[in-house]
């Protein structure tokens, strides 16, 4: 098979009209001058294929190193890799709008959620409602409930026969992907609907994980190549998750109906803000299909992204022992008890903890895919290039977070890059901050980012306070790591491996825990 040209092979088996379209796209098309993979120039199948394989984010980063800061990633798509493009695109008020591809995610006609709403007025209203639900006052009031679930999480990790025995008390290896997801889904169940899914204590609802995984796998492919939605590929893209997805949709439908039938003001959860919301101009509220769509999205966005962040933190802290040791020292010298760890001045003073979280989200952003925007009438100027109306543009967060001009030694986990010091001047920290976009930027940035930070800081700080932890030994300890000699982008052994589909999928790392002698008893009394 050596020497075969796959583009020529495709051409030889293609319809003549399709060949003419391809020739146009690589020669006379307005974007023909921009470099990129050959298949990407002629078909959106390129993006859909690599998204289904979970590696479009790494392929994008590789393409930037190969082709430069502007890469053609579809017949009508350009992806940029500069901080100026990042801000010009996502802070633009009139130059861009949400791309049409996201319409493929709506569950019923007109049932847009805050993520899929292309119309700016619809998005503005939905976002205003969500901002109320994610206000500082609201999430502070919710923190005690969150801490209850975090304590369940830590207690579960410490359940070895002799959890407080300094010599023999190591737990069996835990898959932190599963543990983190169970925690985050329980938290989002409480925050969104006023009831936990109880994934940490029961197995009844564990199907939620596979159902959401299947849903985002399909959605990711359709966003990249919207025409796929007409080919009825559910069985292929959902694989074994189709029946679980149906159970998931039934569960979400039941939750929506139960909350709609509950007495007004009976619960103070996010759903109550959605139910009570009214558009000040039209007086209209959310329809039942919109409530259902919003609920589905918030569960996926809130639980999936936060669990990826927490899992990545355990990966990097066990891969970089010196960073783990610094974090342990900071937490255990700042607090006098585990119950003291909550939002407040002491936790805010833990700068290394915050730096560990920021560096984790830079290395492995929970949303690693390009968030596409369609250029509006009049076009937009980006990095000395005028992009006409109708084309999709974006900046890939994974790629820009590994841009060596912005983040030197970008594939090394260095929390210190976020802290001003003699070796790291303020200008370097500000440059890193300016390009940092794990929650996106602008009016469509994640509404729940403050809650995500609170959850990550509370969980990591309490886990570090109550336990020691280490990566499992042997082959189990290599799960979630890159592999030497693997495909480019998958070959770095100290990089947490993500599959990007809309949210990120992953497995591992496997981590062992040991309760601190003399401290674990407090947690079991809480």
C-alpha cells in the first residue's frame, strides 16, 4: 500500500460532479489560499471523522504547527491560533454569530438552549436568566449542599480496611473518571433540580454517564458536519448507548414534569429560575420543550466539564510529585481542620491551589473543541485577513493553550506560570491570562465558571487535607496517559488524554488514597 495517494484514490471513485466541486474548493474557492489538510479543504467529513475519533483538538494543534496560525479546517471554515483572533472573534458584538452547526443539537423545533441559540436576542434572554441562577449569592447559598457531596466523595476514597494506618492504609486503585463524574452529577442534580442522582451511593442511575457520552458523541459529529443529521446515523454514533440515551431522556422528562407540578417556591434551585423567567419585552417564558432542552444542556455542561477538570487535576498532581508536595504544604499549613475548608479568605489565599487548577485547565481544557462562529454581513478583519460573510471561524482552546509564544514549554505542567515571582514577571502572568479561555470568552462564556472554580477548589483542598494520594503502579497507572510512539498528539506520557466530542470523554487515572492518621476521624463524624 506504500505510495498510494489517498486524495487521488478518493477522486478515482467519486462522482464527476463531486470531483468538480472538490476542484473548485481547492482552487477557486475564496478560502483556497489558506493552507490545511487536503480532506478538510474539500469536505466537512474531515472534522466529523476526527471528532468521532475524539482527536479533532489534537489534530488542530498539529495542523497549526504544520501549516501556520491560520488553518482551513473545512471548505468554509478557518481556525486561528492567536490571542488577537481569540479576542476579536469571541468579544465581537456584531461581526459574528453562533454557527448554524449548533442548531443540529436542538431536541425539537424551536427548543433552543443557551448553548444552541443562534439568535442573539434569544440568547440574551436565556443568559440573563442563567446569570441569576449562577449569581455569587446563589452559589454561596448552595455551597453547604455541595460540601455534603464532596465529603461523601472523600469518605468513599478513604474506605480501605485501615484508612488511617500510615503503613498499610492505601485504598485499592480508583478510576477517577468514574469517581469525579459521580460527584459532579450528584452536585448538578441538587443544583439544577433540588435532588441528587445519588450516583455516589447507588448504581441505579449510573446509566446517565454512558447516555450523556453517547449524546455528545453524536452532537460533536453533527456540529462539524451538519448534513450528517439527515443520514440516520444514531445507531452508529451511539453504539451501545442508544437504549441508555432513551432512559436518560425519560429521566430528564420526568424531572421537568415533577418540577413543573411542584408548588411555586417549594424549591430554590436553578430550575425555579427558569420556570419563573419572563422575557421583559414579550412577557413570554420558557416553553416546556425549552425547559427540557435547557435542563439537558445544564446537566451535561455542568457535570461533564467539571468532572473533566477534577479528573485532570488528579492526573497532573500524581504525574508531577513536586507540584503535589507544594499543594499539600499550602493546604495543610493554611487550615486547622477539614471542616474549615470552604469559600472565604483562607481558601482565597491558597494561590498555589488556584494555580494548579488554572494550569490543569490550560493543559487539558474541559471544552477542547473549537467553538465556531459564523461571520455576519460586512465581514470581519482578523490578523490582517478579511473574512467575508457566511464563513465559520474560531480559535481552538487546546491549540492556543499550547501556543509556545504564549505558553513557553507548553506541554509541561507548571502551576508557577500563573504566579508572579522573580522568575516569572507580572507581564508573563498577564500574557498567560489574556490567552486563557477554558470557559470561552465574551457574552457566550460559561455562566457557571465561578461555581466550577468553587467546586474544584473545595474538592481538591478537602481531598488534600484528609488524604495522601498517589498514582497506581503498573499498567493500571498508565491509563489516561499518552504513549511513546503513538500518533502525534497522543505520544506525551505526562499529558492527560482527552477525547473531544463537545464535552470531553476520558478514562482514568487510577489513583490510590490513604487517610491522614489522626485526621480522617473528623470527616467520618461530619
